[in-house]
């Protein structure tokens, strides 16, 4: 299980960092006048769409987990502080879930033809 969690962490880090690295390489190649710059820019679009899709799905899952933690904290006997913290976590988790749904929905929406 630790191996799976580790692999997922590296996958998420790679999803977040890869487009930035390709963008940096594009800027360097463009500044140096290399012909590969346009190909790097073409390779950047799929990486950015994967980054947006991964971020949207992660926000959905993370928001549901935060909301569930808030519900657990409200139901658990933690006193007034535990109840207050849980009551604050529920709307934040729902907001994060709705934000993730919006990003994923925008990614899945049909695009206008070029």
C-alpha cells in the first residue's frame, strides 16, 4: 500500500510540474532561436489538459474527503471546538468539490472548432 501511495504522489507531482518544465524549455529554446520551440509548444497543450483534468478530479476527491472529515468531527464528541472545526470543514469541502466539478465540466465541454 505504501508503494501505491508513493507512486500516486509521484504521478501527481509529475502532472503538476511537467507542463511548467516544458514551458520553461520552450522559453529557453525560443530565446535561443531553436526550431524545436514550436514543437515544444505543441507538446505543451496535452500536458496542460492533463494537468487541468487531474487537478479537477483531485479537487473533487479532496473536497469529499474534507467534507466527510467535517461530518465526522461534528458527530464525534469533541466538545465545542471540535464541533466548530467540523462545521467549518463541511462547507469548505463542498466548495472544493463544486470547484473541482466546475473545472472537470469545463474540461469535458465540447470545444469550438478552430
